[in-house]
C-alpha cells in the first residue's frame, strides 16, 4: 500500500531564517505531488504541484519554492521566512492521471 | 476557477444525533472528495464520490453532479467525529490533479 510521510510535524522558526520541509511517498512510482497551505480560517490553498522529477508548477506567487530531486520526494523551501508564512503545510500525492488525492500528516509552521 | 461553498460553517451536535453537511459548486463537479481533518490536522479521506451515493459505516455521501452539490451524512454521531469536514473538487489538467476546497464545516460533537 502507499504511504506518505511528512516532517517535521511542528516547526518554530525566526523571521528571516531558511525553511526546508520534506515529503516522501512510498509504495508507488511517478506520483503527482502537491504542497497545500492551510492558514487561519481553515481553507486549503494549493501552492505547488509536480508531475515529475524537476518539474514544478506554482499556483500562487509567494516567498516559497518547491523542488523534486527524486521521484518520490518533494521539498518545500524558503530562503527567508516571513511572519505571513506561518500556517499548516500539507503534502499530498495522486497517481498520474488519477482522480483521488491523499495527504500527509502536515507540518505546523510558526514564524516568530 | 470553480467556487466551492460548504454549509453550515459550524455545527454543534449532541452525541447520537444525525447531521447533513453540504457542498455547492459553481461549476461542473468532476472528481469530488470528502475529507475529515482530525484534531491533529491530518486530512483523512472519507469518500471519493463524483456521482451517486456511497456508504461507509455511519457515514454516507451523495453527489448530484447535474445539480452541482454533494451531501455528507453522519448518523449516530460520536465525539470522535469532531473536527473539520472538507469537500474538494478535483480537476485533471496538464498531467496533474488539483483539488479546490471549500472552507470546511467545523463539527463539534458533545457528550
């Protein structure tokens, strides 16, 4: 069966510090990968998606970037965090051409 | 893009009560999913239901794609049902599958 892992679960970072969140998927190959953010107010917003290694599409311009160095690895990064980057970040995957998405456990980021 | 409206935004139930959560869509429903976000934040897949009705234990869901809405029924609610329920409409394009979410229904089940 497929599993998705995300870490860390919780992170507190000072303003201006770098960020690296990692997500890996097991049990499948060539998945589509996604980063979503959930800010206060509960809504989930798609930030980035990737259909293959090195292929990144951004949905919302922001202070963040994403990379996919390996088939089942997706990384969310920032060079300098802003207070507004605080939130709950969720990684997700779907099959190529699939119609259902599955989410990781999430990372709660607080920028102080 | 498609707009997803969920109602009610908040719901408080006595344990054992039944409830109906609703999602309305501004455009065609393609690949609808219902999720439960538990107190730890994880999104748990409940149903993939682009049309028709499905049941899983005390939960069932119905999507009427032609009328652009979906319903989630919770029967005999338990305190463990508390959390936020999201619906999302998935669109496939450029090789990916992207979900547009509603703002969720926050359910609180009290003993």
